[in-house]
């Protein structure tokens, strides 16, 4: 769970994520802007983009509570469950920067509506999936659709609303994302337990279809069009190389346990190194030719940016698979229903919602201190949860709820402001490109966290189950095996955050939401 911001750093309450509007080019192009919308048209236009954002974030968080039902319904193994989360997150992150540039060129309204339609179609495909492989493939497609749709929300709000109305629109955006983070776990539990029309877990995807249909009808009528007047070539080869490097890491980590760790799984891991070198070399050459790369390697020499990248990857990597693994523990280990598991997770979402607004308000003055404090509070909450889970007896609701509530408080202090604090140390001319990269790295860190923590969880689970341990002990030991790693990630992330600027640049006022990582 996370709190809320935008994809790249979105604090949602079950996946990570803050979103910064994935930004596009080092040198902004002139804007072709419509006249500001007003009156009932403005209300409807804002409702359309906010409901779409709500739906996308809901899909990132709702899946964790439904995971055990999916496993039973499709006969899915541990790798499939990890891919349903990691595949979506990775695809979303891969699409954010490219999706933003596509909207800038071809029209944000047009690309938003295409992305929304694609999200509805892929949601239907997820709901109809007959086997685990199809579900994973359709989740990846759903993430790509989200990567096309989500970046347009910021552009539409910025270009379509007058300054005073724009501030209120961004405030409504933050409130809606907070609501989605709270609603995700509970709605997932309600839908799975209700088993409407005998559809079971499939309803978590079907619910998107009528919502998207209404959004399309209203969007065609009320959303204004905007785009940049220049033309920039998309860096598709660079995006493909970056995605290849990420998949080279994810594939063996997620599948290695089921494969029995053959030699070529380690070869795939090693392949990520030369692919990353190729990626950086291509991006450097593109910069020298005056192109617009996915990542300007020169930014890595900026301390705030390189430290921020590492901190973001570790921070969101720690959150990565936590709620998936916690849900498995709650439902398989303690025997709770999907609805009861969602109720246990709810305090985390509530805590993150309570502090996210405070964090954004205080970031202009004490941004770095907020980030470090939030990360350490998260580490402390995981230590408390470790003590509860290791107790041996089945924990009560409140024994679980308090550590999760404290963790949510920490997330709300850190996630919404992370990107803005990092960007305060980046030259203004590079802030747009840097923000997009930070957003994407948060999503990739999230996906890799799913894989890395999943390896420890499922390996321990297999060992304890083979020794004849009862489910409560087996799943408790498995969760206990990954919590120390999470604590370490948060502590190291806090140390890296000490290298960031003291505050954001928007002294005297809260910055606009920036998109950060699902989930």
C-alpha cells in the first residue's frame, strides 16, 4: 500500500507508488492550449480524469487482497501471483515517460481516451483469463494502457484550468488518490467474498468496464484538447533497452525458484549489466545529437539525482511485494477471509492518508527531514510487525493494525514529497526529464522488490511446509524472513536521503502533486 501522489512516487495504500507527471523533455516545447474550462463542463472534465486515476490506482492495490482467490481459481503458482503485481507495475513504469511524450505530440485528450479505452479492454481480458499465463499477459497489457492514460491527467489539468481552479483540481486529485488507497483493500475483500454472479475474483476487473465506458462518453464530450506545438522523436530504442534490462533481472528472480535455479537463470541476471551499458551509451550519443533520451546520463553526476534514484528504488522496492505477502499470510496463515484481510490492511491506508497532506505542506521547509523520518518510521513499523508475527500465536486484529497504521504514517510523510525534494537539487532545465525518470525508477524498484522479497518468502515457506509446520507457523516464518530485508531497505534509503536537498524549491507553498509507485 502506498499513499498518493503520481506514478513514480505515488503513495497509495497498497502498492507503492508517488506519481509525478512523467515529464518529457529537457527543453519544454511551446504549448497549444485550449481556453480554460469553467462551470459544469469543468466539473465533468475534472471528474472524468479523476475517476480514471482512481480506477488505475485501485487496480494496483486491489489485486493483493484477491491474490489467494486468484491462485485457487486458476491453479496459479507463486510466480504467477508475483507477476500479476510486478508485470503490471513494470509495464506501467515503462510506459510513463513515453506515454507523456505521446500525449504532448498527438493531443492529451486523444491519448487519454485511447488509454482509457485500452484499460477497459485489458481489464475485460484480465477478467476472462482462462489460465495463469493469459492473466499475466493481460495484466502487462493493462499496465501499458495505464502508462498511456495516467501521464495525460496532469497535462489536461495544467492546460485546461485557470490557475485558481487548477490548484483546487490538484487538491481534488490528491484527495481522490487517498480515497483509492483506502478503498482498494476493502473493495477487493468485498468483491471477492460477495462472489457476485459466481464470478469471484474476476469482479475486481469487471468493475472497471462500466466506469471506463461512462468516462469515455463524457470525455469525448467535455475534455478539451491540448498538445505541444513542436515535434519530438520518441526514444523507443532507449525505452526498449531499459525494459530489457529490467526484465533480465525480474524474470530469473520471479521464476528461478520454480525453475530450480538453472545456470541460464543466472546468465539472464548477468545479461542486465551489458544491456544497461548499451542503454547508457545510446542515451549519451542521443544527447550529443540533440535528441530527447529516456535518461540523460549527465544527470547521474548530480548528487541529488543519483542519490534520489537509489533511495527511490530501495524505498519502493521495500514496499513492492509487502502487501501481496501480507495478504497471503493473513488468508492462508491465519485463516482470515479476503474481507477480513482487507480490514487488517485498512489502517495502513488510513495512516498514509492522514500524513500525506501534512507531508506535502511541510516539504518546502523541512523536506529532507520528512523523508528521513518517514523512512525510519516505516522501518520501526516493520520491526513491530516482525515481533507480532514471530509471537507464534495467531495475532489479533489490533496487534496487526497498530504496526500497519504506524507504517502508513511513515509512508505519508515520505512518498508524496520524495520526487519534489530530489528535484530541488536538479538544475531547472533538467527537472522535467529528471522527474519522469524518478517516477519510472520508483515503479521498476517496486517490481524488482516483488521479485527479490518473493524469493525469500516462498523459499522459506517451502522449507517450513516441507518440515511439516502448520500454516500459521509456515506463513509466519515466511513473512518474518522478509521483514528484516524491508527494514534494511528503509534504513539504507533514509541514509541516502540525507544527501538530498533540505527542502523543495517551492518555499512558501505546497508543490503540485508529482507522480511517483502501484501499488
